[in-house]
C-alpha cells in the first residue's frame, strides 16, 4: 500500500505506483490518499491517471498540524484494518508521511520510507518536516535513500545498513516521464501554452520575440510565513521594477498564509511584468521550468528537479537538506532577506558568465530509474503468509 496526501508526495509516488502496477504478478498495489491536499493532489492524480482505492479526504481550510495528524491516524486505522497490506510505503517528510507510518506501526505493518535520510540538522528548519522525516525514519523498516549522502545520514543514526537502498529520487522518474511526454508530442506544447494563457500567463506571446526572460517563483514553507513572505514579495516587486524586460510568474500555493502577503504587497501597484496565477498542473509547471531563466523558490522538490534541467535556483531558506544540489552548483541559499534575494537574482540576470557557470546540467538525484530499484528491493523481501 502506498500512502500519500500532498502534491509533492503524489508527484514522487506516482511513478512508483505505475512501476508496481506494471508487475501485477508480484504486487497487488493499493493506493491510499489522505487528501491532506485536495485540489493540488487531485491535479497530480489526474495527470498520472491514478484512482485511489482509499481517500480519507481530510483537508480543511486552515488545518493545523494536529488536525492533520489526528485525522490521518483515525482514518488510516480503519483503512489498514480493512486492507491488511504486507507493507506500507510512505514518502518524505509531510504530516501524511509520519502519521501514516505511525498508523502502520500500530497495525503491525512494516513501513518502507521513500526519500529516506534527508537531514538539515535543525528540527525547526524546515518545520515540521525535519522532525517528520526523522520520526518516519525511526518507524521505517526499509529505507530508500535518494543519494549516498542521505544513506550516510541514516548510518550515522545507527540504521542497519542492510535495510538501506540507494535508489535515486523518484522525482527524477516523474520528471523524465513528463519531459518525454512534452518532447515527444509537438501538439502538446501548443495545448500547454493555451492552458497557460487561460491561467493568466500568455507565455507564447510574452516570450515570442526572444528578448524577454522568465523568472519562475514559488513559496509555501511554514517557517517563512509572516515577515519572510513579505520580504519575498517585496524582493520580487523590486526586481520587477528594475527589470521590466523580465517576466516574474508566481503560481501561488493555495495556503492563505502564502496569498495574504501577496495581496498586501501588490495591492496598490500594477506591474505589467508580474503574474500571479493558480497552482499549475505538473506538466505545465515542468514546461515553465524548462522555459525559465531562473527559479526562485523555497520548495524541496524543485531543488531536485532544477539540476536535471540545468536551471539555477535561488532557495529562500537558510539551510537545505539537499547538499547535492549545492555541490552541483545550481542552487544558492538566499534565505528570506529582501536585499539578498534582490542582489543574487540581479547577479544571475546581469552576468552572463556567472549564469552560464551556474546552470550546468547535473543529475545528482538519479537517472530516472529509482522506482524500478525500489520495486526490485520490495520484490526480494519475503512477504505474506
Ligand atoms: C504541506 C506539507 C509540506 C509540503 C507542502 C507541499 C506538512 C506539515 N506540510 O504543507 O511538507 O512541502 O505540503 O506543498 O505536511 N490548501 C488548499 N488546497 C490544496 C492544498 C492546500 O486549499 O490542495 C490550503 C488549505 O487551506 C490548507 C492549507 O493550504 O489548510 C495548508 O495545507 P497543509 O497541507 O496543511 O500545509 P502545506 O503548507 O501545504
Ligand atoms: N509544482 C507543480 N505546480 C506548481 C508548483 C510546483 O506541479 O504550481 C511541482 C514541482 O515541480 C515539484 C513539486 O510540485 O515537483 C514541489 O511541490 P512543493 O513545492 O509544493 O513541495 P515541496 O517539494 O517543497 O515539499
């Protein structure tokens, strides 16, 4: 049984669902979603054509961590009691991941942790994700680490090395699936552009003459709520004024804490080159990443995707659990300091050589075969009785 509930987990678990479903002689694949996200989860389920067997549908506006955790614990108790899976797979560091792992433990079902072993070393950054992944890691029996670095983090915590497999990150599997789809279908680009225009950014027209550049922005981290997000919005405002020939496109997370500062900072000014749009489906979002010059984000997943696309990223955090992307040179930590975001983005926009030196394609998160490695490991475990 694969359990997930938010957009990034769904993107990273979808290719694994497909891989396991493709081996029906070995696996009965059950998909349980918590619905911690609703619309943003459904976008991914739709893209990958996944129909969950169970859907707890827990999302409430303004939910807090306790709400989410309690609803999942009670909901999953019943699901696990009925489905009685041999093993539960959870992903990463969300509340869904940790609460589902705990539910499985209570039901005596072993847990496999996909994207295991990422650490910043600071339990409040990112919050609550760093503690979530540590707790999920304690509960898990099988650990699927994306890189050697994440495996070493687990070994340092005395996890038995026989149960850790370095697989690459399944997000690269998802990225490859989507990039192949875009590259392999000439009509698709046109329909993506139609969709983007309907969403409020007419990329085809805006970037038509080849002189304008695109900066893509996303943000949602809890520790950046309040002042952090006001700083981020003000930095974008400063950049948009300095670079009228650059478009800044910000697909906004649905969390009201993300949208409030945007409304506050941009209420009185009309910027012809700033576009706030609704969250994009993964396919158009990947297309936008491919077409972008620079990405500014606090996202975890985008830090992993960007090196494979050769796109530099300014990461609006003080620490990262993705040191491989730092080593690859594609990401820069800028925190939520207004001047730092402005100065570093200006550096990338002004200095061609700096840009080229820091936008080389690298694949520290894998070759797109993580899911088949995970399936092979699962296949080698004796299960059922
Ligand atoms: C969650 C994860 C975070 C992950 C992020 C990815 C936790 C604690 N946080 O944070 O690790 O990086 O997802 O985006 O697990 N909302 C909607 N519709 C949606 C999704 C969200 O309306 O489809 C709104 C709701 O008002 C909801 C709020 O966003 O209450 C917050 O959602 P929640 O899942 O609690 O937190 P995220 O910040 O999305
Ligand atoms: N993403 C998307 N649409 C958007 C913004 C992001 O599909 O409008 C994808 C992005 O490519 C990445 C994932 O969502 O794969 C990251 O999700 P998010 O930033 O919400 O969560 P995190 O990775 O920080 O946990």
